[in-house]
């Protein structure tokens, strides 16, 4: 083997090692719990969460709020799963999206880009009200606007594991009247990206 081939193979091997290391680091980073902000105040289940009328409050249905950051890879992996919940439960539940981002988003453009036909808000104060500091996160409010569930969608980054489909389990449990439900720490500990729009 010529010296040029040896150098080419060595460079290729180095690039593969670096790419593999970067993928491993990203996977590892997103498998860790999201750091809890110093200013965070936990919100207890059962607390009244008054929302704007556009979220469908007062129509006798529970409300499912999807906290989403377009810049967060975990949120982007999760959006199709959220849309499948809207398709499956849209007649029984009010669905809404709260966009948490450092950058301003036009709501009409956002709805068109992600093909979403539910109310969308960019008001980060809703995250504070619900105790959300990470994306993606799901919040379920009872028919009388009280916090029922705040947590993760799934243990799997791609929401593919039905055994750990926590948000879906919480929603179906609430609709079936299975109250209260108990979840493990993986459901209730925030994972994903820190939400830049949810601090006071």
C-alpha cells in the first residue's frame, strides 16, 4: 500500500471515529435529565391552570398541551407522535401547542410548516404556569382546567415504545376515568432540551 493510500485510510478512519463519537455524545446528552432551572417552582397536580379561551376551555373536554421547540431535535422527533394523538383523540380532547424558542415564530407559518390544525401559542408564561422547563413535554388538564399530568411522551426518543407511552397512557387513563394514575420517574423527570422561553 502506498503512503498516499495509508494517509487516506487513516483520515477516513479518523473521520468515522469522530462522527461516531459525535453521534454517541448527542445520544448520551439527550438521555440525561434536563437540568432544573434555579428559578423553577414545581406545580402540583390538581392546581388550577387558567388558559386563554382559544385553547377551548369551558367546552367540557380535557386539554392536552404540547410544549415544542422547533430548534430541539427531541421535539422534531416527537411531532409526528403528537399529531397521531390529535388524529386519534381530537373529538374528545382539546389539543394545543405552545412553542418555546429563543427566536420569534409566526404562528401561521408554524402551523403550515408542521401541518398542525390546533391552537398554537408562543406565550412562555403558559410553561411557567404548568411547571414545564423542557421540550418536548406534555401537559394534560382536566375538564375543569386542573393539572392532571405533566411529563414525557415516551422513554424512547422516537416515541416508538408502547410500553412507555406515558402521555398517551395518561390521556387514555383520564378519559377512561382511571384516577389517579401513578407513573415512574422516567415519565415525570424532564428529558430533552431546556426551554428557553419558560423563565420569568
